C-alpha cells in the first residue's frame, strides 16, 4: 500500500480532471462529430504520436520560460534583492 501525500488526497482532483476531459470531448464532437470512434487504430496511434510531440514541445517552451525566471531570480539575489543572503 502506498502512503498518501501529507494533507491531501491525490485523487481529490479527479472529478475536475474528468470534467475537463468531458468538456474537451464535447468540443471535439462539436467540431468533428464522433468519427474518431470509427477510425482505424493505426490512425489513432498517429494522432497520439502527434499529441505526444506537442506535449513535449510545450514542455520545452515552459522549461525555457522557467529557466529564464530562475536566472532572473538569481540576478536579483546577486544584486541584493528579496531573498538574497
């Protein structure tokens, strides 16, 4: 049995996640209908591959932004700003 993180049930956010997925599915239905459910599995795998690349790309964008924020915070600390020691 795995220990729960202190103070919060990690599954407490599940309903919000499921609702966000449902909203996205409804938006897809509005835009494209339900035809994805009839696509061959190889086409769906291709869609998943493209989504995985998109996630990785967005992760890289976020990583670059976080690095810039980190570097800015370090510059402020060196200049004697908040949090400097």
